């Protein structure tokens, strides 16, 4: 079943790749789109991936996980954001007790009109999709699967903080919305091969049932996942289309207008269980921007393998997603 779904996606990608569509224009300006005054720096984002990987795999209950969580929270604080740590106890599918930590960093917390931009910061404890079976119990660095999305969130926070604190801030328009950057924990310790099960996305499931503030709400959410590998494209994910079709259209249109149309394809991506799902089900329309290998039409080749490390991080993909997020923030 999974195979036939992916073959449909592959077919769609082949059709697109065969040049049936015109080449996207570099920048298409029209009335409802104003380019962001801020520039996303992919070298900076790359360094944030490297820093997260330097602690070692961020598996649940590990020291590397603790240290990296402290670094992420401290980094958001250093950019002037208000950081809330949401701790919770949980259990993995094998019964292991875990201590979860969702990290919520709020930009312009005084504003009530808010959006969520999120990703998961834990890494998978098993390289169980590796060709080499002897690696199936080895933890992965999760440079792409985990660290790349958090790196984009951190770089967004950094450039937004420059806009607010720069002496020229009078001349740099601030975005009219508040943003909560949420780093989900315990996303990636689920059962291999059974992706629809509730063993995935434990941090976001907890948050959906216990928002960090009682009266908290957001207009919509955008979850990022695996946004840092080479030959990566993004397709319209099915659950995002069911719960938040206007957000998908808006983001994909803005990406095209900003010159990133070759990353954000007008193709169906199938249904993917990810951190956007608990939010959708709890009343916040949320989309998933999740990397797909443009040649294979599957998750990136390094997915859940020991090759998901810094060597396979590709700066242009970070840039395409990060800059698109800035354009969305300024054209909300
Ligand atoms: C699938 O739904 C196939 N996987 C769970 C989401 C995930 C795992 N994202 C990264 N790793
Ligand atoms: Zn994963």
C-alpha cells in the first residue's frame, strides 16, 4: 500500500520533472505580495545544524538531548524571545519512561494575532532504515531529520531580532503578527513501518492536549520537517490539505512568487503522520512542509540511516524554506 502510494507520487514528480510546466519566474510581483525586508542566511542556519549535531544524537533521556535543549532555549533567549519550557512525562511504545521538553519561543508575545512555526528537535534512536542491518539499533545524528527544521526556526528568530533591535529599526517594517517557534520533543521514537500509530509525535500530542498557556490560540501553524537535504522538494500533504487548504495555497503561492517554485511543487504528497496532525485535530489548522527526494519520490535517502549527518546538509534547501517563511511572515 505504501509502495503504491509512493509510486503515484513518483509519477507526479516525473511528470513535473519532464518539463510540462513553464519555468517559474524569478520574482513575480503583484498587489498582494511585498518582498520581505529581511534576508535568511543559509550559512548561519547551517551552523545551527552543526551545533545541534555536535552534542551527539538527541535521543530521549540522553545527556546530549539535555545539553542541546539548553542550547536551543538559550539561543532563542539571546535573540530576545520569551522562552517557555514545557516538560512532561511519557512512555515510548516499548514502555521506556521519557521526560519530554517542548521548547516554545515567542516573538512579540504582546500580540494576540499569532502563528506557529514548528519542527521537532529530538533525533531517532535507531537507524532502522539503513541498508546495513547492523546499524539498526544505532542512534542517528538527525542533521536533516530534526536539526534542519530547528536551525531554520533559530535563523528566523535571529533575523527577526535584528529588525527589532537594529538602530535602523525605524526603517525596517516589523511583521504585524506574533510568532511562536515551537520545538517539539519525542517526535521520532515511533514504530518503524507503522507510521499512522500514536507512537510518533508525542511532544506535539501532549501540547495539543495541554497548551502552554490556557488562553493560547494561533491563527494557523506551519510545521517543518527534513528541510535540509539535497534534491529535496515539497508537495501538498493530504492532511494539511484537509484541515488547512488556504494555508497550503498561500505558502505555495508565496514560495513561487519569491522564486522557490522549483522546490514547492504543485503535486500531491500523500498522507504523512507528523507534528501538524495533533494541532489540526485540536483546532489549529496546521500544514506540514516535509522534504521528499525529487528523484525517488520518497523521504530523503538518508532518512533514518546513519548517513543523516552534517555531510548531507545542503544550504540551498535551508535557504528556500527559510526565505519562504520570511515572505509568509511579512505577507500573512
Ligand atoms: C511517516 O509518517 C512516514 N513518518 C513519521 C514522520 C517523521 C518521522 N518525520 C520524520 N521522521
Ligand atoms: Zn524521523
